[in-house]
C-alpha cells in the first residue's frame, strides 16, 4: 500500500479510465509534480496566499551573470525547502539563461527514500 504522505491529486481532474476516480500521482511523481508547480507559480495564483511566488519569472529578462545564476539557485532552493517538506538535499543547476528562458534542473531526494531524483524545468515568458 502506498503511503498517504506522498500522494497528490492530478490537477487536470480527469477521471481514471477504470475506476472513475480523480487521478493521483504517488511517491516520487507526486513530489516532482509539486516542485514543478511551485517553481512555475506566479504571484497571486495561490488562493488566500497571494504572497507565495518563486519569483523566478521576474528574473527572465536579466543578463546571465554569475550573480543572477547564484540568485536563481538560492531562491529555488529556499523556496522548495520552505514549501515542499517532502524534498531533501536540494541542489539546483541552472543549465542556461537566454532572453526570456531559464533552463533549470533540480536534484533532490524524497524524504524517507534514498533515491536521488532530478526534474528539469523550462521557465519561459508567456507574453
């Protein structure tokens, strides 16, 4: 049986084809999806908590300097540590910054597991 600690609902709310229940993500997939959603969250998108935002989209038009890259790494690590308690040993690698795009890989370990996971995230401007 899967632990209830690492189960999240699918945000598209499509029913499972066999059971008819809302789809779920479990264990490692749940944590990967949660991290991706956190990083892509913009200010004001979370109901009742408009202050929660990774702030990464604000850095999309900055020049690719060592200071900007260090800021992105530090901000993502702090944000995940604060809002995703299931992820441990978080390391962020900024692969590339171009005009309007940031390519980030987040390496982490799911709490109570020993497998190291990586999730690539492409952050781009929408306008």
